[in-house]
C-alpha cells in the first residue's frame, strides 16, 4: 500500500503502467511469502520441542508464546527466533512505509507549481497556511505511534515476564 500511495501521488499519470496487475501480483506474492517463511520457521522450531505437561492453553488462541509455556524442554531458541522474525518483519515493513512517505514528502517539496502542492495538500484543509503544519502533525503522530508500537514489541520480546 505504501508503494501504491507513492505512485498515486508522485507519478499519477503513470499509475496504471507502474501498478500493473503483474506488479500487484508480485507485491502480494512477496507478502504471502514473508508470512509463509515466518510460519515455516516457527513450525520448524516447535517441532523440536517436547510437551509433557497439560495440553490446555490458557489463552484465547493458540499463539506461539502460550504454546511455548507448555513445553518441558528449553524454549530459549524458539523465543529468540520468534523475536528475530517478528522484529525483522516489523522493522522491514516500517522502513518501507517510512521510505515511501519520505519520498512523497520529498517530491511534494520539489514541485515548482504552488497549485500542484495545493491540490495534493487540499485534503487536509482549505486554509493554505495550515496545510503543511497539519501534514507534519499527522506524519508525526503516525511516526510516534509506529515507534511506540515497535518499542512495545521489543520490550515484550526482551522481557519473558511480559509474554502472554
């Protein structure tokens, strides 16, 4: 979606050429491939564990960390792999989205015509003096929430007492 927004804003006349069905299919395949590889890694790590206690999971869904609590063997490697996979997916996705927004912002600031900038930022407000401050405000809110979510994920991954 971030690439789609970038193309729609920065190259609107070439949108249909750039965002061809092949490009959309490749991006969708890449997303599915990331999810499939993550699931295979987690499943492979789970296969090496032995479970000898209860088969009841005190959780509303069968997730990785509640399942690890049932294991009799060491789960350190599983927790490490889960943290690495989750961190990689979150960081890669966040960087792609931030890069897309940075390119959009860079292209907006490079435009020479005030009318084009006004058209792009018109969705925020009709008052010209408020358009850029509102854009930066909303971008800041988005970045802060994304960094906060990333911080929570890292905190939960590093502290075993916070695991569900």
